[in-house]
């Protein structure tokens, strides 16, 4: 990152020797002989975009060092660079257009003429050569040709091969670079999703966030997506998916003056059939992704279509036919995008996302230079930079007979997302349940009594939901991130569960006092609250000291080994209801249908109730499963059921 002497972030840098390399910063647009002294600070991180080492083969290498060998001042020749960008486009057109097409031959001829004219020792030859390229680009595209709506982006995973803390820096580096490009290219449009990343930027780089707000008002910087992060859509509950939109849309409305009407999720591992309904209820009506182009068995049959959810809600959906969200602004990408558009008979237009992602800095100046040349040239689709909304609105008005896809959009790759990092998944679900109970009880406590002094902990509950939604990012809860990420998420879940338990306990105590007129526990018994919406019978764990104070029954009871709590059956508690449990009402004594556990003479164990008799051997194998009702043995002789 380049910083001013006053400590203001100016622009990001990206090293390495790949296509993401961007290590130049323009000191001035037009230098003079009396340039003032300037001071800058350059913040350098000694790692690549994806950490250090090959992440496919081994963990990140922490014992590695880099050295900055040189820093140079240079005055670029704008005419020479312009000719270079001309040649990039013309040569690629000659390669990518059909070899028997006239335009391919025209591109090859123009490139050959430029090479013949250019003389390295003669600077005046540059403009002579450019007259050839100017004539080539002057031949414009057919008005009936395919229309491409281009939008710059730098898709940044909120955590993956780097921890959350590095993402906070990646966004600052990438977005500051794009703000500088917007000053040079008035037509440039750039989009960024994930409200969480905007909030981090607001906290860490407030001046940079204000610059983004300014560019958002002009329409050049486009906040998009409507969700807190680009979440996984398989594991989170429906409530969590709704919270993603609630938190995201609220942030965009508060800080950018409007909510998002495009649900932006280019990279996740499948799409739940709940989403169209939730998207519409959240105020959006369009959906963009491209991940299904990665399917390794069945190619998804559509590009532009209506995605219909289980309840019949539909969102206009588009999957970029270029099959990437990090295009490089090359003619071949545009040409192949038209070829791969599966619904071009019904909608002769498409979205095109370009730019280097995951900390690569987003679009480069060279990409925008090439895009200008490809905007309206014969042989290529017409290209315009725009807000994605403009594309969707035009499709809505002009497309004919688009097909509908109902139900889940299944992704045939990145499998294993239900099994990897199982602790992370367990804590995610526990957090969802806890927050649901906490909010319900807090709501009841707030309105349960006019005399109640209970204050709804809205700020803390919002903070906890933000943490839950953050960890539902599509590389975190599925289990595809590095170990450093899960060390961070473990701490977050500990915080969530601890705080939510405390809130739930305080609210529950208040509910019992204000609604039931009693404490949770008293000498007369204890109060059980059913937070589900249906009648429920279940086992309640009562601390041993509480049980001893309330129940005088000396019948045998079941003790939980982990904390010595007494397990008590409680039956028929109404949905959203309270139920008083005492020694007289609770069936602590012998159950109606007892279960017997015996160790037999054959070193086997028998588990039996009135319905079945199950025998385990010393290794834990089920060697007998006898159905008493049917009088039938279900395990063959000398076999095991597990």
C-alpha cells in the first residue's frame, strides 16, 4: 500500500510476475522542471496473493523472506503505450476470430503493417503505425451484434488462504487502486459486494470509505449484493440466510442511501431452493453467479433464465457466459462468451466481469485501455460499462420466452462441504439455535409486563449475528479455508455462545418473573419454557444441587456423566409455553416402559425394551436385533448390523 506522508492510504500495489502485477504509482500526470518534493510510505507484505508456498501440497511456509531490490522513477511514453495496447487487441482478434473470416485477415494485415512501419530508433514511426490501428478500430460493430455489459470487480474472499485480518488489508489495497482509476476513466464502473468488508474499511480506513461513498454517488463505485458476506447456501439455516440480507441491506441503506436489487454471489458451492423467496422478500429481484460453469459432470443448460423457488417466487438470473469473474479484457474472452451463451436466441446480451481478485488489485489500467478499444469495433460484440442493474432491466424489457428453473441449483464440484471442519459446523448450528432462543425470550421479556425493566439487547444481538454471518462465508463454514481461519473462528464462536447463553439466561429469568410470577427454580419446583412453536416432550437436564433442593423422591435417576446433571422427563409443554415442574407432576420415578441393560455370560451386552432386544458384542457390533412385535430376528446368523 502507498501511503501519503499524512497517513492517508493512496493506492495498493501487487507484486509477483503474473498477470496481477501492478507496482507502478503515477506521481503526477504531467511533470515539470519544478516539481515539489514528495514523501510517501510504502507498506509491503512479504507474501503472495495466496500465501507462501504451494497450498495444494503443504501448509503455508512461515520461514520465508523477501527483499526489495529496486525502486525506479520512470517517464512513460504515452504514444508507445497506446500502440502497445492497440497491438494487444488487434493481434488477439487475428488469433481468436474464425480464420476464414474477413475481419481476422484484416486484423492480421493491420498487425503486419504496424510491425513493418515501426522503427525502434525512430520515435516518429509510432504515430505512423498508430494511424493503421486507428483505421482498423474506426470500423464499428454491427448494431445487431451481441451487447456486453462490462463491470469491473475484484472478488475478495473474506477468508480462505489468508485470515480475516488480511482481508481487511486486501480490500483497502484493491479498492483504493480502483478509486484512482475512476479519476482517469470517466466511463469506468466498478462493483464490490459484502457489507462486512465495507464495515471493516469504515473502521480501519475511514477516509478511504468516505472516498468510496463519494464515488458511489457518481455511480462509478457500485456497492452490490445485499448480503453481509458471500455466504455458503447449503449449511446455514433459512433464518441465517435471511439475516445475511437483513444485515447487508441495512448497511447499504444506512451508508449508501439505497438497498441492492441485485443479489451478487459469483462464488459459492451451491444454491438452496429457499433463496428466490428470501431474495424477493429482501427487496432484490435479480441474481448473478457463474460458479455452476465449474460443474465437472453436467453443464448447466442456461445462461439467462428465471430461477423459481419452492413457493413460486422468481428472480431473473444470469450466469456470465465468459465463465469467470476475473476476465482480463481480451478479445478472445468476448468472442468465446458469445459462443457459450446458451440463451442468445432469447436474450442477445450478457454481463462481463473483469479484474484481478483475491487481493490482486482488481482491474488494471491496461485492461481499461483495451476495453476502450473493444467498445465498438467490427468483429467483436459491442461493449459498454454499466451498473449491472442496467443489464437486468434491459433483459426484462426485451428478452423473449426465457426458461424457468425450479428448485436447487446444485454445484457439481467442491464436495465434502457437509463434513470438513465438523466442530465449526457444530458451533454454527448451536449459535443459530441459541440466538433464536435468545431473541424470542428477550422479546417476551420486553413486553411481558408493564413493570419490567428488561432492556432488549439489540446492539449485542446484532453484533453476535454479524459474527455468525461472517463465519458462514463460503470458504469458512464449508471447511475449505486454512487452519489460521479456524483458530479465529473458534474464538468467535466461543464469544457468540458465551454471550448468547448469558442473554438467554437473563431473559428467561425475567420471563418467569414477569409472566409466570415465579423464579426459574423455587422450593415448589422449576419452570420449563418451550421456545419452539409446537407441543414438546423432552429430557431436561437439572443441576444436581437444584434437583436435590426441589425433589425429595429417592427413586433411581439418570445422571449425565459430563456435568452430573439429573435428567428428568418433561411432557406435553405447549408451544411457546411455560410449564411448572414439581415432584408431584414430574415422572422422575420408574418409566412406563423401562429399558434394561444387561451384561450376559457370553461377554455381550443386551439392550432391551418392550419393543426390541438388541445384543452388542465386546467390539460394539450389533449381532442381534430382535423385533418383539413382529417376532423377527433382523440380523443374519454370524453377521453384524454395523
